[in-house]
C-alpha cells in the first residue's frame, strides 16, 4: 500500500511494492552514511533518546486490525517545495527537484511526487527524521548561528486496516499528523542579510504575513458568519497546503518561541501578537 493524494491509500502490485522498498532502503542508507555540507548545521537535531512514537487510542481495537505508518518530510524554501528525503549527490551539485501542489477530487491540496516512507519501527522513523533534518536549509546570520531558512513539514500518515478471511485488505480510517517548523522571521537590518539571504528573508516574512492575514480573516469570519470575507489561503504555498486544517477538517495547535533579549523586543511583540490571533 501507499498514500495517494490527500487522504487516500492505494494497493500496490508486487513490482510496485519492491520499488517502494528500494526507495526506503536508499533513504535509510543515507541516514547511516550522510555527510554534512557547509550550509547545513545539526545543532538542533532531535536525539534518539528524545524521539519516541507512542501510539495510544481510546477506541476499541479489534484483534484483526492492523496499522501502517508512513512518513514524509518536505520543506518550503523561497516559495518552492522540496522533498527533504530526496537523495542528494553533493559531488554533482545536482539541484533538488521542485515539487508542485495539486488538488484531489475533493479539492484537498497535496504535494505531487513527495516520497512516503513506510516505517516498521521507531528506529526506522528516527532515521527518516535524521536525514530530513540534515537536508534542511540553515545558515548563519548576525542574530543566529543556526537559522532555519525554510518551513519544514514532518508528516505522519496512519492507516487503520483490517484483513478479512480471504486476505483482502480494507481501509477503516486514515489519519494525518503534521509537525510544521516555521522559519524564523528576522529583520534584515539586524541580520545584515544580502543577496540570496535577503531574498530568503523576504520570502519567509511574506509567507508568515500571509499566514497572519489568514488567521485574522478566520477570526473575523467567526463573528460574521452571514457575510464572511475571503481567506487568502492561495497567496502562499504554506497556507494553501494546510487550508483543510484551518477550515474545520482538522485541529491546529501552535507553539511560539520568543527571545528574552531586550534588543529583540519588536520581534517578540510581533510573535506574541501573532499567537494571540491564532489562539482565538
């Protein structure tokens, strides 16, 4: 089996299963032998001790029920989407493939061509997380030694299925959990970014501004249900991708980090204002 579109799962032939397993082993091998590049830092990597998967449910689970868990890892950099699990050849300096957003038959957005790795245990899941972290774009600025330059999306897709006496697989439910680490919003006057760094900061600040606009319009529409405003989800890849979650078909939680430094007062105030809107 393999995830398809937003929430579908399809059955694979033996040849397709073999191909997917080969992709998985390639990714896991990279995690074992990966090397760092000059624009990648791992100061904030999650350690194996910190990483754990504990699946619990308050539902009654039939003994015949089985579960399948897939992981995908993407980043949005300069309003372009990349697969963080795509093997990179540093010597050939090959650029990553730019992925596009698509809509399924229900109008739900998904990332075309994004790899989904079927993991069988915690060890495999941690390796997938590790290689994705190593491929994420980071750089050093005047404010941070290790500043993330992209929004990264670590996605878990869980399928609950049952197998009947004839060996046929039936999908009962497909659930999705996404962890999104937003790139930091920093003032260019303080980071002293130039060239590509300035472009990165501009795109980051723009996508965060669009997210703020969407939250403000959603807040407005809650109290003006008879005459709601249009929510500008399509103005950025980030908000378009998670439009479904903001529109009642999922739940959204937000964790905001702020600096203790007095010199970062403006950024802290902006972050708190942003989170106050999201909370409502």
